[in-house]
């Protein structure tokens, strides 16, 4: 602008005002960059509470549940094993486990992540992670802590399969190897993906792209979808850990109890639980903590979290009732241990289905799991003769298989389910995708079979390595004395 044409200050002022107004108008007309999503305090509080509830499941929940089921001379050893696993895996998780599970792994990305976030590099109080809703995030520290509890409980579950006979040193070495080479890759393969916003934004760009740009936009969307774990890309649904936690731990437990062999006196001596009171306390704490496990897996406090919560109620109750009555019919008397075992079987079975199935479907799922797991923990176990001390395989692996397969059926909206998640048909929001039984169910079958083979063979190799390095089993005289004194120099009780 040539200010020489203005001879009075007033005119200059008017010119400056007009110029500023035009600049403001141009700024207003320009498209505004949307602000980055900010965590909702309600979601944050919900996820922090869920994380603490899952920790409650492990210590003291799982520790007391398992501890009450062993003989009194091994009570303290089980408590020590569960507590030690929780502590060690927590440290492994923040050092490298989180990175292996939830980052891009380059050429191995189908199977495992990388080390870009080892030692929590790049993570601070301001970083966030996606949930399952577009534009909704939670603090990354909260997500890390929540997933940490899953990494802790999974190897702790295995303890029950070979309770009362494994060396403490062998257990710790096996745990370090197993979570590194089995759990972290499984978590990546099932749960790692780009998140709803990346998928939604790429789908929106494709929808809005001109004809000449469609190919490039489609390639971009394909790249986003390809940045995920192998089982996720297969379309396998696992809301809270049917494959990652329960089938994974259950088959590893079966392999372990077979390799270690039966306890001295198994089948000849009475090996009754020393405190069913402790078992009930632990089982009840498992049920309470499992609400954090299942509802928290939604990562935000909304209707889907409420669905997971009600399903965790009804499936568990149905499984407890199912086990109660089948045992009553077969053995002539209903037992408290049976009912609690049934409840755990229901919790396991509903885990992969919690946010996908409807409540009525979960009642059926729970009842079936209670009956089938009873059969495996009694008839099948006795027929095959393996000594799975606390029925890790019969409850966690079998219950996890039932739940994983049923998820492929019960997710169908016609069965009362929530439907297949779809982030591309309506870019920017979560929609219900088309359901095809064959596709959905076969994806679950593949996921189950892969988990059984990967964890079963992988665990076998790791057990063999541990046996060579430190030996798996305590000496016979130590086993007879009890692991409390032989391994830890302490007693759980002093009469």
C-alpha cells in the first residue's frame, strides 16, 4: 500500500484498520486445523481404576486362589511365585516389553514390535494413545500400566499347572524367557494396530480423493491397515485376552506339567486343598478384579464398557451354576470348590467376547463353559493321566478356546451381539460391519490353532532350555518336605 496518498493521520488509521480487517477475514476463511484430542478425565479415572482392579486380581486374588488349592507345606511358595512374577514382569514391561508389544516391528511387524519405545523412550505425561472411538485418547502412561497388568497375570496363571514341584530359580528363568518370546509377540499379533483415527482419516481421504488420486489414497489406506499384528489382520476378535492370556497360558501350563511329571504320590495319596476358605477369597477377588480386566479393555467409559461389565456378571454366574449342577448330577454332591472353579471358567470364556457379545448370549456361553471345563478337569484329565495341579489347562485353555470360538458367533447382531467393528464405511466413526459367519468364525479358529501351536511349541523349547541351565524340578526329598521350607526357608503357618 502507498501511504503517500494519505495526507492525514486519520486516513492512515482507517487504512491500517481496513488492512487488519482484511487479514482477519482471510484468516477466518482459511480452514482451521482441528485441535489434538485431549484425554477425558472420566476415561482416565476409569482406566486407572481398572488397572488397579487387574492388579488386585493377581495379588492377592490369584495368589490366594492358587495358594488355598495346594497343600499347606506349599502355600507360601505359591504366594512367593505369583508375587515375584508380578514384580519381575512389571520391570520387563517398561524396559522393553511394551515396545515389543505395541510398536512397529519393521520387517517382523506381523509378529512382534521393535525397540523404538524401549525404556519408555518418547513417553511422557503429555503423550496419548488411541482408544476404540475416533477422536478419543487416554494418557500413554495409563495404557502402559493397564497392559502391564495383563503381562503380569498371564505367566502367573501358568504356575498352577506345575505347583508344588518346580524350582523357584527355574520358574523365574522360564518366566523371563516366556514373556519375552511368547507373551510379548502374542500381544503384538492380536492387539497392535494403528487405531481408529489413522484408519478413519485414511478412509476419509480415499472417499474425498479425485479420480486421479484414488489409487494413491487406496495405497495409503492399505498401508495403515497393514501396520498391524498378524492375527489382528486375520480379523480375529479378542476383546480382553482369550488367546493372548488364557489359551496362551493354558497350553504352556499343560506342556509344563507333562514335562515335569506328576507330583510324588499323585493318584495314591490325598492331595486335597489345604484351605478352601482362601480359595473362595481369592476366587471372589478374581471376579471383582475381572471387571477391570474386561470392562477396562474398552479403554474408555462408555456403553461398550457397560456391556463388558454386565457380561462379566452374567457369564460368570451362569458358569458357576452350570458347574454346580453338573457336578451335583455326576458326583452326588455340589461343592463350593466346583462352584468357584466354574465361576473362573466363566470369567475365562467371556473374556474374548465381553465387548462383542450380548448378555443373553453370554449366559449361554457361561453355562456351556462351566459344563465343558468340568468334564476336562475331571473325566478327560483322569483319562489322560496328566498332573495339572490346579487345572490351568482344563479351565484357562479350554475355557479360552470356548470363548474365542463363541465370539465369532455371538458378535453377530442377529444373536444380540455388538457387530463387527468397521472404521472405513463411515470414515470418522465406528460403524457395524457386515457379518459373515464363515469369515468371522474361521478367523477365530485360525487364531485359536495358531496360539496353541505357537505357545505350545515355543513353551516346550523354553522349558527344555531352562531344564538344561538350572533344572526344572526340585529334588524328591525337597518335594516331600514342601517348597515353603525347601525353597524359601519359611512357613505359611506356625501352629
